[in-house]
């Protein structure tokens, strides 16, 4: 069962910014005929892959999901917020913070940030 995604405004803006940076970097790379992808392209690919995995199976072991107590659940403050790894073993590795809700078949992406 795939979940339907909801986004906070902050998370949606960050995702869009990462995507725009990746698209710009790809255009520049193609103009200069370089074959190696840029850091921006790689980062966006990793974040997009993490969100896709969350959508299809939030318990996927590659996500390394665990509770994160520093953020509050946007719908019910008694519920848990989770942290998923988009990167690992990288300085400033990116994380995706998410929660279940607002309904039964929904996940909400709360934030996309470098590791705090």
C-alpha cells in the first residue's frame, strides 16, 4: 500500500529548491559536456529516492527511520515524529522528518534538512 504524501510549506519549499538547484546544475553540466553528476544533482536524487521509499514503505530498513523528539507532530502533539536518512556518513548528511497523518493513508513530510 502506498501512502499519499502531504507536505508542510517549509518541506515543500526546500524540496523545490533542491530540485531547482539540481536542474540548473544538470543544464550547466550538459553545456560543458561533463559526464559526472554534480553534488546538487546527487543530493536531490538521494532526497527524492528517500521520499519515494517512504511513500511505499516507511519501514524500509535502508531509511534507518527512528523517532525524533525535537519536532512536534503537526496534527496531534501526542504522536511521534520520525527521521529518515537521505544520506549517511557524510558531513551535514540530509534527513527527512515525517509523521503519519493527517488521515490513515497519509504521510506528512515535515522538513528536509542537513543533520542537526
